[in-house]
């Protein structure tokens, strides 16, 4: 028999990691572009990222992308939901379209890009994340496993 568990409306309270969240938020208060949460699997990086994203700017548009073993060989695979069909193979136009899509989705608000498993991004997605992080287009909160191979753009 299948059992369906309810999805909570909000994540459970975060205990004992307030200082980490505050440190991350101070990075943004000081004009920093982003934070990378690095650690072994299961340590709570994703939960911390949710908390940080929620505290950066309550009015910001949050765009979430995920690195995945299934899309690591697909150029801009992590950004595929932001691309119209057939554009993924056209790298430069696709990158411009992703930028435009983020601007449109934000409606003029600040944009927070939440990247889950950055170590599993394809090279083109990693390059785009680097452009956003260094170009001031977005605020970046990313998670990455420690001690794993990572795209150069993320390193």
C-alpha cells in the first residue's frame, strides 16, 4: 500500500546553525556576490541554503537550479527550464535568453540564484553561474559536495 506524506508549507526550524546563516547573510550585506556551502552528503547544506535564501531579501525573485548526473553532459542542462525548446544547443543565444528570462521572472526585483549540487553542473551551466556571480546580475547561494570533481567555473 502506498502512503503519501504531506509536503510541509515551510521547512522545519533550523537549530544550532544560526551563526552560519548570519555569516552568509553578512556576505550579502557587505556587497558580496554569493556563498558556497561545501560539505559531505547529508550534513544539511541544502537546508542551510533554503534558510539563507529566505533571509537575503524577502522581495527577491528566487530561481532554483539543480546539478544532476542526468544532465551533466547536456550543455545548459541545469538551465533548461528557462530555455525555449531547441535553444540548448545554441550556447550564446541560450545564455542571453537565460539572462532575459531571469530579468523577466524577477519583474524588476533582485534575483537570487539557488544552485543545488553545483559540482554536478555541466560546463556551460557552470560558466553561466560564474558569469552571474561575477557580473552582479544575481545573488548566488550554492551547495557543493566536498572532495568531488567540480567544473572549473565553479571552483
